[in-house]
């Protein structure tokens, strides 16, 4: 094999990365190609690389950062994420959530508790690096500190019609039979595919180290605050000696979003602690008709705009779409011609739309209601046991928002009614009735 275990060709002067096992002797350039090149080593990319490598293919995973790398993220990991992990993967959980305090812009705080774990909390650098190690163990080759500039499917860098040229920032070209774009929300591969977005949000976060008494107060409990800006919310996710405190809101309200985070931190009595990291990141949701492929290139995770529109939960979307992209990239890599490649790419798009696409559709409806009537959702989730149970089931992964609406006529009717109501004039939040069943201590399941 012409690579060392970092994927670097032993002859550093060589500008083309090749895999001898897959040599395509007939090509004009006479250069072998990787079966699958994956761009970006977050959960989507690591998942795709794992799926293609475990199928026995030659896989190169290219990441612009050095690992482990920081990623602005709450690190909340819900049931569907656990189900999408490689076999034997142990989640590096920093905390297990058994209680949720909900508040409405700092008011009407109520805590709901559950004997069974609701969801887990992890540090992204640790989690992502561990996923990449799994992909490597399955046979994927990793190159870090390497930025992909673009992909080309035609032109002088492309030896034949079954090959894609992946052009790196230093001009080096990597050849592949199929490419998976998993390069996050500012995706270059997404731009190549023509991903269309209909929702862009700005998330701001602070990692706040806290002394033991404060950490103990938060252990096993998260806070979710429905925010002052339409569609916004804030969270406190405890991870041992550090609290991840963040807010998210529609892009275009940068100053107000920053103020929300500052007020939120101050209100919680955490303003006196110096954050170890303060950062911001955009999240993007695809429009319903957005493409998921172009030629031999697929996109997944944030690069494809696959994200739950209401909660902006993206790890499970990244893991699930990454795995599908890896599996279908294998088939595209074996496609003899453009028609065959197209057929496989359409199968990938169909699988995404039938699963994550449906979930996104329900999430959009939930967001539309939440934007107009956060008080109504707050009242329901803190005051109505079925609403809380639904939240708990979704967090644990025993159902999804879409599954709930599909299988429970009552949930479907409630969403229809709320859909209709959200088109009606808004009442002031003060007129939202106090939920009778809720108590400050919270009802246990
Ligand atoms: C503030 C905030 C909080 C969030 N909290 C949660 C949460 O609690 N739970 C949850 O499920 N989701 C959360 N999300 C969403 C979640 O972080 C993302 O959906 C998830 O990281 C998507 O994974 P990904 O693999 O698609 O992309 P990423 O994790 O962004 O990975 C993309 C990778 O590609 C690399 N890359 C980028 N460009 C290139 C290039 N040109 N060449 C090579 N490599 C490249 C990047 O360095 C990166 O490592 C949050 C998002 C934000 C903004």
C-alpha cells in the first residue's frame, strides 16, 4: 500500500494520492483511485467512513482540523444517535439526564423528572475523535490538517467519467469513485451539490467551568429556557465540572441573540465564572426539495442541511445520514456509468427523505407553532403528562416526532389544531393559563 497510516503518500513530492489495490490501469492518467473519499470527520463523516470501510472498500477520510477538535455543540445525545453508532461503540458520556427544568424566558420554571435516563451529555471533541478511531479500525485512512477546496467531476483533473477529483488547498488532487461531503454547515461540497436552505440559525455557547457545589447542583439535570426571540431557546447542559450554556435563534438577530445569552447566564448566577470557551456556529436546515447528490457526490449531516428544525438536534441526523451516505457511496463507487450512479444516488435521496425528511417536516411544523406560541408549548410540556411523556419518549428514542404524529391520532389532531391556531392572532403570553398539573418539584414518571 502506498500510504503510511496517516494516509500520506511516502513520497511527499507526489501530487496525486492513489490506492494501489484499486489501480485502474486503463485510465489515461494511469492513477489508481480511492473507492470513497469522505470530506469532514464530524459524526456524519466518521459514520460514512465507517460504513464504507466496514463494507471492505478503500476509504480516505479528510479533515481540515487536527483531532480532537472543538465543535460548538451542546453535546446532547438522544436515543436515535445511540442506535446509529457502530457496534461496540461506547458513548463517552459526561452525564446522564434524569430531570429537565423548563422555563419561559426565565419565568415559570418547572422541573420534570424521570427514573429512566432521558438522554446523555458528552464532549464533542472526545466523541468525534472516538468515532473517527472506529472508522480507522474498520480500515478507513485518515488525513488531518487537510482542507478540501473543491471537487471536480469534469475537466483535466478527472481521468474518466467514473472518477471524481478532490482538490486540496495546496493543489494536491485525490481521486475517488465516490465522494461523501460531510464538511459541516459551511460545506463546500454542499455548494457543489447545490444544497438549498430554508432555515439558518445562530447558536452561541459558553463552556463554563464551575466549582463542585455548583456542578453538584446541576448533575443529572438540564435546563431548557424558551427564549425571548421567535423560535429561540437556551440550555444548560452539565458535564461534570463544566456547564455548557448556550442559546440559539434565527440568524440576523446577532446582537439580540448575544444579549439573550448574557442575560441567561446572569440570571442563572453564572456570570461570575470565566468561560473556558465562548463560540458561535450557524446551523442550517435544507429546504424540502434540496438536492442530496450531484453525479458521484453525496452530502450528509450539516453539509446537507439535515437537522431537526425545532430543537436543532443534529448529531443523530449526522450519524444516521452519514451511515446511509457511506452505504450508498459504496454502490456509487461500483456504478459502471452515470445512469447507474444516478440510480444509486436517487436511492440515497429516497432513504433520507423517507426517514429524516419526514422528521424534518414535523419539526418545521413544531417550530412554526413554537415561534408564535412558546407559552403554549411550555404549558403543555410542564403541565400535561402526555406531552411530557412524548418529550421523554423522543429523547430516549423510543419514538420520534414523526412517529408520534403517525401513530397517535391524538398527537396528530393536536398538531393539526395547533397548526390552525398558529395562523390565528397571537394572545399575549400573560394570558397563557398556568398548567394545573404542574408543580415546582415536578411530577415523576
Ligand atoms: C450551538 C449549537 C449547539 C448544538 N447542540 C446540539 C446538541 O446538543 N445535540 C445535537 O444533536 N446537535 C447539536 N447541534 C448540532 C450539531 O452540532 C451538528 O448538527 C453536528 O455537529 C453535525 O455533524 P456533522 O458531522 O454534519 O458536521 P460537523 O460536526 O460540523 O463536522 C464537519 C467537519 O468537517 C470539517 N471540515 C469542514 N470543512 C472542511 C473542508 N473544506 N475540508 C476538510 N474538512 C472540512 C470540519 O472541521 C468538521 O470537523 C448544535 C449546534 C450548535 C451550533
